[in-house]
């Protein structure tokens, strides 16, 4: 029985002309274990997210997806939460609670299960996955492998019929990845649950798969059993063949008529058959060349902990890296590898020992000199390097010589983007790229610094096999130019093939190091699949090429590429924006003429705001004697939300459409609290105006009213609360309406002028009036004049604060909100 039926699925992201998915049609049968493979950016993650409605990206879609014979869009929220489990690549992005047992119970509690049922399921999952030993721990104390296992157990507690995993082992060390995949295989075998997975690490996944689907450029190019797909890719000469398990690559490199092996066990049997009449000779290994003692990086008895009361992370570490070395450091999650890189880069400071770079203590080197050509760092999360709204702007921003001519800057950016294969991505937002594309863009940004020392933290994560070869060629080119490379990685195959030296990090220190052949040969787990397959006849073979050469085959040649340092970059004109770049251009300063008319919904909201809410306040003052201000505030909130609810008309809003307004309210509340010590100097009005301009008048009123009500939870509720809600709300509503009509522009100066006037005349006058009406029994005109005069100083301060904050935050916030609106299809 088909669990999923996909028919003619085509999907295009906002701002792109080329589809990410192109006419996909296939079935997924119940109980199958299916692996999707393909180059970075081929559409694997996009496809998987379409199989979970809550995660489906916004864009133009045609075609149909059926789940158990029903259109997947008609599947209720509860049903999709229970039946379709989804595990993301990053463990931290999916954990939502503080304790392990809380996380296990969270999904069941959200679905309203009874306590007894929750306890039973949680206990069952904890036992099944071996979580009992860390059941009561804080999730922050867990390793990466434990966190990912916890995510899997939390989903399995809801007893799904389908389990979707998007590169779940991307951030795990080899042993943790093997444990995780073993748990997934056990779930598939023993529970019959359908497993759909994307992975770049195929050594363990291929043998578990019933079926492999290979994608490229949004299309399916191969579909079949693992061995069949591997041979099809080889016949096509496709780059994805480089990602196939070592037994398959070795098989393809040696002439023979035997069945193709997939597992190490099958590979051993195949090797015994093809080698029984041959004399095997191991080829010379690539040992670490002798490098004269020219230390670039020196760590001497270094100790480091993150906080005084926490245990040491780095313990007595001593390490020397010479010029031109390429050192790969391996080890389990949480052993201190990344922390060591932070010490070398000067981000962390040891409490004992010394860290030197080019003979100078790292603490004495200023950041401008350190990152101005001495050191380049590619962090584990490449997103931390991106600060602009397009990749092109990010690359321009990092160029060290600010006085360089614009044409020269553009030529260099064009060259490095071609070098890292990101030409088509230059005008995309960095956060919209796939994981592998982000790695390439981040690498390009680091290379523009022309560093003499390069620190890489998990640089091959998310990269497809073909680009790994190109990435290795880049590193070899840098090495030839004398660049020293220190790389932390879980990618054993890459390290074995390309490093000059490898080291094992354990318990805060390096426990062994050596050339790749002597380092990996003989290990049981921290070694390559080729070594495990051939060690009984070729003890020193650690790569597939080693085994192929010993059998008389022809291993593929290494790809060589020029480097940014050898002058081989091409010149030419700067890159033009691609029509399919997927970038998000800033919204126009004013709406187009055809969209300036106010909708009936907005007019209804105006009536509600200008009539119903003032009447509610009047009712509270004169009939409830201002003693039911909580009740009055709640009435105003309901009246405020009614026009906004009308936006959704007959459809159910998605959480992402509501979360952004909740976030704007939260920022407003936090801003008021952060500046509590400065009377009237608050960013609240500025944020309300930005909300109105970005999302419309109704949303502006909602953000203003809710911010006033919620922030008074900290500053005290009272009869003034409804007045504050009305004053802030009406400013937000007016900003949205005036922008819609083309009267208010979204550039800095018009927003600041409107913000200053609105704060002084609207908020100030309304609140000064309320002070008289609330606290005086008999209101007289002189009282109002006196209140207005006394309020001028504070109102001027409040207006100046609004102008200041609008000048600083309006443009960056509006840019980000514009991008969110387009990417996620938020309503206005």
C-alpha cells in the first residue's frame, strides 16, 4: 500500500523562475526504507518538507501529494503531528524544553494525552533508546549524538507511521552517527515504520535502504535498489558516484563480473574472490612530508573552561603546527575540538598556558591585524559569517582593502564565486541557501581575506561528494602557497584521503597523531570503510584508491583547481543579477498606485478603532468608575483582534503568520523594560510604526495595543492601560493606512518626522487627556490645558526617543520584515 503518492509535483520558491522541484511523480510504499541522495541544492530538503504540511515552504506549487490516499493538505494538524515524524539536521533547532524527560513528554502533552498514557509511552521510549541513564539531565548537558537520539525518541513517542529524517547525522561524530542510524534501522525493521531519509554519509545508510532515489536539479535521475543506482550513476559518469559506499567504488574501479557489493561484509567476500589469483601490492601511502621546525601555531600546556564552576574542556593541551601543514583533528562530540579552535582564533582565553600565532601570544595581536591576513576561520555554523542580504554583498563586505576600486572588487568577487561554484547564488539571501551552498559561500568569504592560517570547523558538512573533491583541490592549492590549515572534522574518508597529518582529540587533549595511513590503519571505528573491508589482505590500505591500485584497477585522478593566490582568477565584467537568483529586493518606498485603495476590512477596522474602542473607554470611565480596567482592556483586545482575524477570512492561519506579530510585541515589551530607567525614552512607538508599515494598519493597531497591555504586566496595570492601548494602537493603525495611501514613505526621514509628530500629538495628547479624565471628577477646560502644558517636556523626550529609534532601526528591520513576508507568504 502506498503511504505517499506524489504526482507531478513542481515547486518554485518566491523570487525564482526555475523550479526547485520539477514534475516529480513516484510512490512510497508503507514500511520502505528510502534514501534520497543528490548534490547540495538539488531539492532533497525541499521535497521532504513537502511531506510534512507544517514545514512546507511558501511558494508556487502544482501537482498533488496524497498521504494514505488523502490529499495531504486536508490532513488535520493533530493527525500530521502524530502520523508524520520529522527529524532536522541540527539537534538544537528541534529541542524546545529544558529537561530530557520534559522533551520526551512535550509532544504528547501538546496533543492532550492523559498523564498515565504519557508516562507509559515516555518510559517505553526511554527504555527502547537507552535513555534511562540521562533521563533527568538538562538537555544542555547532552552530547550532539544524545540530543539527536532524544529528538528521535520524542517523535517516536507519538507513534508515527512515517519517519522523515533530513541529514540527521550531519553534526555527529562517526560513532554517534552509527548509533543513531542503528536506532533508525531498528525502528524500520522491528516496528515497520516507513523511513524517508536524506544523507551525504552513505556508507551506513546504503546497506539499510530498500530503495535509493537520486536527485539532481530538482529531478529524479535514478530510482532503484542501492547497487542498481550506484551502477547507473557510474555509467552516467555522474559526480554523485563519488559519494557511493567504498565497496561500490572499489568494485567499479576493478574489471570483474561479480555482483556489486554494498556493505563492508559483502566487500570482503568480493575482495577475496577477485584477489585469490593475484599478488596484491600496497601502493606507497601519502605520508606527512618532513616540514622543518617553522611553527605557526603553538599551544603550550593550555587549560580552558567556560565558567569557573564548570569542568575543564581543554586539559593541558600542547600542540605545534608548522607552516604549510594540513592537520585534521578528529574525535567525538564534546571532546573539545571546537573549543581548541576558539583558543587559536583568540575568541577564548585559557586560564593557564600560552597560545601563540607566528611567535606572538594571541592576546597581544589586535583583531584588525589578526583577521587582516593572518588568520581565517570557517566556523561550524556558516550562517554566523553572513551579515548582508545577498551573498554578493557579503563577499564585498569582507574585502580587506576598503580603498580598492569598485571594478577591482567586483572582479575579485566574480573570481572567488566561480572558484567556489556559487555564481548562480550571488544574489540570493545567504539564509535561503542549502547547507552545502552556505558552506561554499562561507568558504568564499573566508578566502577573500587571503589568510596565512586557515581554521576549518566541519567544513565538509553538507557538501556533496563532487564538490568535496573540488574543496580538497582548493586546500591543496592553498597548501602549495604555504597556507597552514587546521581542520576539525567527522569526515573520516576526507581526512584519510587529503590530510598531511591526523590527530585524535579525546577528553580535552590530543592522544595520538600521525600520517593518515599510520593513523587510520588498525582502528576499528575511527577508520575508513575501505580499511575495514581490506585490512585482512591489505593492512595499510585506508582509501578506496589504495585498494583499487592494489588490485590493478585505475583510481580516478585528483581534481586540481587554481587558487585565489596564484593569479589564475579570470577578469571580466562583474556578475549581473541572475533572473533566478532568488534574492529579495527591498520593497518600494510606496505601494504601487493599484494597491493604494483601502480594503473594506481596513475601513471596518477604522470604524472599530475610531468608534467602538473610544466608546468602550467611555463606558469604563462613566459606568464602571474605572475600576474594571482589566475588563476594559480585554474588550479592547477583542475589538482590536477582530479586524485582524478577518484577514484570514475562511482559511486557518499558519503559526508562522501569527508568530511574527507576537515577536514584534515581545520586542516592544522587552524594549520598554530595557529602558525603564529613562523616563519616556522608549522604543515602543517606533516598533509599532514599523509593524504598521510592514504588515498593515490592523496589524499595527494589534501590536500597539498588545504591547501596552503586556508591558504593563511589569509596570503595573491601572485605569491608564486602556488609554495606552488605544494611543499606541491608533499610531500603528495610522502608520499602516498612511503608507498604504502613499502619504507616508518608508525611508528614514519621513518615518522619523511622522514618528515624532505622532508621539507628541497623538500619544501625548491622548495620555494627557486620560490623566485628567481618570483622576478628576469634574473636568474643566483649564485642567486639560494645564495637563497639556505640563506634559510638553515628557512628550518631547518621548518624541525624540521615537525619532532616535526609527533612525537607527527602521531600515534594517523593514528589510528583514520584507524578506520574511516574501519568503513565508505572510499576510498583510
